[in-house]
C-alpha cells in the first residue's frame, strides 16, 4: 500500500476490508461502534509498514462506520455493519430494517456515500489520505 489507491467504497468494503483485517490481526468485531474504544493501534516499532498502514486504515473504517447515520429513515450504520462486518446477506439486512427491496437498495447506496465521505474525512485526520481515498 505504498502508492495512493483510489477505490470505490463498495469494492473496498467487499474485497479489501477483510484483506486488511487479516494483515492487521484484528477481527471484524473490533470495528464495531461498541468496540471502537478498545481498538488500540499497536506499538509501531515492532511491526512492518503493511501492518501499520492496515491498522490505520481499519481505524478510519471503524470511525467512519461509527459516525454514519443510523435513524429509521437513514439506517446507514446498520446496513454497513450487517453487510460488511457481520457478513449478512442483502435479503437478511433488508428484512432487518423492514423496507422493500428497492428502498433498501436506495438506502444501501446512500450508506456507501455517507461512509465514503466520513472515511475520507478521517483518512485526512489520521494522515493516511496519501495511501487511500474512497470514491
């Protein structure tokens, strides 16, 4: 991850997130909003640059998910957690939030947009915007 990567948020969450989780040694549950206070970046001196970068990106993912809206008409956090951290199926998430398939698909798209904005904000705050940007 030495060159800046511009990645679609959906692709990042579906394909790259678990790769980064595996590199860092964390678990998907570590990224849950309830666990964000326990997400500690390890002592940097003993780890490779890849592990350090993966942890920093995951920390931004966790902050962004925690910060996403989670209201009855904007269930973005629930969608992101269920799909990408709990690995639930779209149909299961749709049934959980209680909306039709078309409305769920709209919410999912909006959730990805909300996540993208928040992730990019935290990437700048955590000084990793030179590594990754979501589109």
